[in-house]
DNA sequence: GATGAATGAGCATTCATTCAT
DNA sequence: AATGAATGAATGCTCATTCAT
């Protein structure tokens, strides 16, 4: 017998992967159940509605976003840690290419689904807060320009990250995502 | 304009508005036809498939994106013109709030619909090219740092623009979109 | 091509018959469509919801109840006309046995479906009113007891009619429906 | 009472109440189990099928119908006892309003469920037999008209009772149920 | 140009019932 | 006695598309 404790998890993972493959618009509960190898009604035994399952996917995605990071040498400087943010972005794209696709799907869904929006807001706040703290440390340590407002700078960094992902999605070959990030970080340095 | 072209245009506009209101996922051909006041079969007389109509909406959207800009004083400096990019973004949000929503919808759709992707790529290339030319002029004129690569800097500026729009969508109250843009522009200036 | 004007009617008739055969509880839109020989979605082209179709069946049933009557000789006395009420009941059971079954189904449904209840109330009011007018005439003509309140007597007659139908449904062989009616009419006569 | 019997009874009572509230059509085994506070599979331990449980509800209902009666003074005349039939009907509606609803539901179900029909036939035979015996006594005692056939008269009385309940369900405000009963009883009296 | 009628394939969800434990 | 997990067969309803007129 399969690990019944993990059925919910299996369903969330299957939905997550299907969203990455074909988007939320083409997500079908039947396909999710089939991927797990169970009957469609069993899916509804674990999640009352499709919406509930999607909310659980957002939670899973958030957890991945939080925990999936490239290794960072202990004692790294703020500059190294900020660069590491981008390294992590590339790392995620390599080991878990679904993640950025699912995040973007949810970003759009957020506008019409309050459950999704609330979860996503927390995720964005956490991410911005983390980048902000790194920049604040860098400002103190002299890694970054003294007149930088960490909250504003974090908004610039995270927004670039998201926007460059979008552009990369539409024109992967010609968009200089990495160089852009490097340039952005260098712009933050002291004169 | 011949009646045929008028009808096509009406349909495109109706679809564009419905996408802005409820997203591509909830777009129904019946609703589009009803909004125009014609029969559902007549819609198919003008557009063979829903996909074709959506492609036409992308064209309309691209046209809007290109032409809808805040007035710019003739003889403006490159610095003023780059700042003006952001002013235009805010201007669009005010006079045509649908535009940024539709662009984001299409951005996601692009991944699964080649027609949409190709059109969007052109739009992004045009936009980046324009920003690039402004920055190149600014570099020549001394408005921007001499060591700036205009293509890379343009990628940073346009990506920030898109990413900040996304974050603004999820948390409109707390996200410092304008301050971020101001900071980004100032970072590009000569030391 | 089938008489498109009659499609609605065909659907109502098919639903009416299926209700008579197996009751409202087992009524399936798919079965109705199949009986008419059309696709299930065509059914929804004519009736938005199953509930709407059922309401139309109540209208049809009411119309049948009103118009389906045994022939009554012109110039009949009130006594003959009241007896004729019961003759009509038997006549309906013979030429349209579905009718009393459908009426009883709707009677029960009325408790939970306001549309049905309202329509049925009108039908009952019409029926009671008709019986009342016959009895009133009979009282004037001396066919019925002088101290009869026509409204009350009508309530007795129509209620007997309905209740005896119910009992007849459960024990058709042993229930003396006709003799009961005859006795009831004779009780109304002058002493 | 052993626990098994207690559980069965609990389930029957829960089903009975749910039928009164929403009708047989909306009766769900899950709701019955939930009302009793047990698992849905436990319900099937006590009743193999839903149909069996419904049959048990009919038995419970019949028992209620037999035993739930307004108090009758010992030594009452046949006239008083027949009037008391209607008093009992009103009494039941007051202390156990569910009963008449459930009876009507089952009356309809009887047409398709032989178990229900057989049980209901017994109930109707018992009821008619009781009324018949009262009327027979009244005929002997001079309370009722000498030429009354007790079986026929009982059919009239019980049918009025059932039919007036139905009409009362559809138009509670305007239907003169009590006056009708009073008139019916008075019609049975000697001239 | 325009439409009323029609449909195939599908969609999330429901529900009585089963079965291993 | 009791239950958690699972399911098959439906169920009302949807929607882009077609086609004769």
C-alpha cells in the first residue's frame, strides 16, 4: 500500500509539475489524479476542491523557494551574499526549472484568487526582507554605497530578478540576464 | 474604414477589455460576441479560432504599448527621456490600466502559444532597443556613466519595470515602485 | 430537419414522460435529451438549467389538467357536473395515466422548489374555484343541500380526489375510490 | 437495549429527521452518518444498503403514526372518536411536524420501492380499518347515518385527510382544512 | 455578412458502496 | 464494531466550433 500519509503530498507534487508543464489554465484534476495513479474521487477525498489543492501547491512552491538555495560559504561578505542571490536563481533554474514557471503562474492567478494572493504576498515580503537585510549589512560593511536605502534597493533587486525571468521566458537566447544582474550589483557598490 | 475592419476591431477591443477584467483563463468567445452585440457564429466569421483572435489582441496591445506615451518636451535630455519612461508607465496605468494587466497575461501565455510568443518578442525587442538608444545617447552626452553598456543597462531598466509591475500587482500598498525607479536611474548616472 | 419551433415542446414532453415513469428523483437531463434524440448540450440551448425545464413541465402539466376532461353534455345539471369531475378523473387516468403521477411528484417537489410551488398553487386555486362554482350552482338549483358552504365543500371534494389517488397508488386493488366518490357526492345532496 | 440496537435506532431517527427536513431526494448516507457522529462505513455495518435503512425508517414512521395520538377520554362516543381523528392529525402536526412530511415522501417512493409500498399498504389498511370500526360503531349507536357503508365512509375520511394535508402543504394560508373536516363529519351524521 | 441550432469532448464534483485493518 | 482510504459510474453543465440557411 502506498504511504497514505504522503497522498496529499503526492497530489501537491503532481499538480505542481503539471502546472509547470502546461500552466494553471490547462490544469485538470483528472490529470493530477492519473499522474498519482489514483481515482479522481480519491483526489477529492484529500482536497475538497481544486482551489484548495492549488492553494496547497502555492504553499509547497513557497517552501521550495525558501529552502532551495545554492550553498553559500559561511562568513560570506554581503557583496558575496547578494551575488549569491542571483547564483541561487540560476541554481533553481537548473535543479528545479519548474519553480520559476509555477511562481509566474501563481503571480497571475493571485489577481483573481485571494488565497493565492495572500500566500504570495508573504513570499514576496519574505524575499524582499531577506535581500534588504543583506544590503543593509553591506552598507554597514562598506560593500555597498553609503547612501543606499536598503528597502528601496531590495525592491530594485527583486524586481529585476522577476522581470528578467519574464523576459528570459520570451526570448531566452538574446536576453542578457546574467550580465544585467552583475551590472546591477556593481551599480550598488560605493563610488 | 470598411465595416469588416470595424467589426474585427470591435471584437479585438472587446476581447482586450475582457482579458483585462478577468484574465485569459476566463475569456469566453460567447462573452466577446455578446459584448459586441453579435452572434457567436459571426465571431467565427471574422476569426477562425479563438487563438487567432487572441493573436490580434496581442497586436492591438503592442500598438497601444508603442503609441500610448506621456508627452515629452522636444529637446529633452537622455536623462529626462529615461525618467520619462517611468512617467509613461505611470501614465499608462492611469489612462489605460488594462494595458499592464493584458501584457502580463500574454507574457505567460507566450510560453504555450507560439503566435503570442513571437509577437511579444518583437515588442520586447522594440522596447529594449528604444531604452538602449536613450541610454546610449545619455552615455555620449555624459548624462550616464561612461562605462555603461547600453544593452545591458536597458535590460536592467526594462526588467525592473516589468518585475515591479508584478510586485505592485500582488502588494500595491507596500511596494515602493516609484522610489525604486528613481533610485535605479540615479545609479546609472556618472559618479 | 425537425420542427425547431417544437424542440422546447419535445423536451418538455420527454421530461414529463420520464417523470411519470421513474419520478423526479431519477430524472436525468441526459435521458431527456436521448429520448428526444439530441445532444445534451442542445438541451441546455433551450433550457438554461434542469430546474427551468422542470418548471416548464409543471406548466405543461397544468395545461393538461385544465384541458383534459371527459365530454360533458351541454345543459348538464350541477349534480351531473360534479359527478363529471370524478368521471374526468377516471378519464384522465385512462387516456393520460401519467398526469396524476406527475402531479403528485410536483406536489412533493413544491415544498423545496418555489417556482413549482407557485405554479401548483395556481392550479389548485383554479381547480377548487371550479368545483366551488359547480357546487354553488347546485345549491341554488336545489341539487345540493341548502346549508352547504361551496368553498368548504369544494375543499372536501378536491382533497378526497387527491387523497384517494394517493391511496389508489399504494393499494390499487383494494381501495374503493369510485364508491367513495359516489358516496361523497350523495352526502352533499339535500336531505 | 444492546448497543447494536441503539445504533440502528439512532441511524433511523437521523434519517427520519433528514427526510423531513429536505426530502428523500436529498437524503445522503454521509449526512445521516455525520448526524449520528459515526463513519460512513459504520453505517453500512448496520444497514447493508441505503434502501434497507429507508425501509427501517418506514417502520419507525408507521410506529409513530400508530402510537402518536391525542388523548381520548375513555367512554367517548363514536362521533367524538371520529372527530378525535382529526384532532390527532393536528396534534401530530404540532408535536411531530415531521411525520406528515415523511409519510408523503414515502407515499411517493412506494411507487418505485416495493419494500416501502408493502409497508405503507399495511399502514393504510390499519388506518382505514380503525376509522372503519369507529364509523361502524357510530352507525350502530345512531351517531352516523344508518345507510353508511363503514368501509366506504372510512375511505372518504382517510382520503380527505391525506389530500387536505397535501393542499395544506402547497397553500397553508388559504386552505380551510379544519372546516372541511368538520363539514365532512357532519355530513356523515343521520338526517 | 449574419445567425439559430446543434454538438463532441470535457469538467469539477458527488455519492453509495467496498475493503483491508 | 469501527474506520480511513479508495472507487466506478454518474451528474448537471460548459464551450469552442460547425453548418445549413
